[in-house]
C-alpha cells in the first residue's frame, strides 16, 4: 500500500508523523507484521515501532504504531506499507511545527494590533 501525505505551505521546521495500523496475519502465508519502507524524504530520526499490541486474541487482530520526524517539513512525504497482513484500519497523524520566529511574530504582531485598537477606543 502506497501512502502520500500532502503538506501545507509555507514549509515548517519539523513534522512529526505517526502511523497506526490495525492488522491481522493472512492465514496460510508466512507470518509477518506490517513494515514501513521507501520513505521519501528520509526520516530525520530513526523510526520508532510500538507493538504489536494484541487487540483481539481470538480473531488474531493486532495494532502496531510507527513514529518518526522529518526536518524540515517537506511539501509532501510518502512511504510504503507492506506485509503478509489484512489491514482493518490505517491512521496517519501528522503534526507540523512552525519555525519559532514565525509563532513569535504572530503573537507580537497580534499584541501590537490589540494595543493600537485599545488606544483608538480611549
């Protein structure tokens, strides 16, 4: 399965990516859990894998979560999800962190506008 995540402009300093997969081994095939590969761009930190966590032992359902970060935040990123698995749910969460100066300018600029507005009302 090929996944592409589109990002907004302007690019941010860092992007955190979490991919959660609820899966079940395909009966009759060699057991292998989910594997993420072919990252574009490459992850800036090693991919952390949490799981597999057993969700339903009677029907053989598991959950595996992958986490990594990309610096700087690219226009988009893509990766492949592979494995001898049936996928019930795929959840991709991302969090873009702006440059520290951008957030500060927004707060300072907004504060100045409030002060000017307050002065005009007096």
